[in-house]
């Protein structure tokens, strides 16, 4: 397994969780701006957290079908490096967001079966990174962070012309297997390193990062 697999710890809400992610060697830290999520942070909370992220670690803002007004307000207050579009944003919306804000855009694409793979190729044409996630159940309130995995064999051996990140149901116990099956060089975790919804566990964060080293 590559020793340089990069880790994103998403859904951070407090200084303790952020410190744990930094100490464990995370390359990305994610802040969630979606009010239905137990990991939601206010702009003020996010600004405080972002200000303490060391140089060299990418700050990612996760938004769900956010309009320009919401993104304007977010970026006026919170210094982030990447916008993660985690809703049903169209390829045209991805292009528009990139043009308006001049920031890299990561597009999350949910996968449940072979029929979902074409969307990855479509978004690969317009996004700067792909987040290959498990598709949420039809009745789910959250577009991600549901602790669900998909059949990793669906993307085994698949490559795109841009960086991509594997997400969905990853834990310290299965992430090494997931990386081995998919060849992912980047992985994203949220609920898999929590002791309760929205409560990050420093020991689990450390174990997760150690598992991909």
C-alpha cells in the first residue's frame, strides 16, 4: 500500500477534534455547512477553527446545493482552500462556482451500483477533485456522513485524470482494505472516527491515519 495516502478528516466542530486531526497527520480538514447535519458549524465557529489550521493543511468547506448568496457569506468570513459540493449540483453549477470564486472545487458523487459510474466521468471533466462516496438511501436526511460503504470493487482499477478521494463508511478497521482494493491515494472519513454523531474521537482519528500509513 502506498505510504503517502492522504487523509481528510471531515465534519470537525471543535479545537480538540482539529488538533487531533493535525497531530495524526491529516492533509485535509473538512467543515460542514449543512444545518441538518450533526457536524454543522456556524460561520463564526468555522472562522475560529480555520484560523488555527496550520499552513500546509487544506481547509475544505462542505456545502449542499448552496446558492451564490450562501457561498458569498461563507467565503467572506471563513478562509477555505477548497469548496466541496456535496449535493445535486450539476456540472454547469460546478463550472460556475469555480469561475465565480476562483477556488478548487471537489464534487462528491454517490455510488451504489454500476449505473452511477458514468457520473464520475462527467464530473471529472469539470471538477478539480472527485469525492467518490456511498450514495445515501432514498429516505436519508444527509447526503453523506451516513456511515455507509459501497462495493469498492466497482471502482477497482478505475482512474481519472484528476485527483480523487474515497469516502463512505471508512473506519480504522477497513480503510487499509479499501485502499488496497481501489488504489485510492486519498481517503475521507467523518462518522468513522466519532464516538457519537458529530463527536470526533482523537484515538480513532489517530488509528485511522495510522492505518493508511
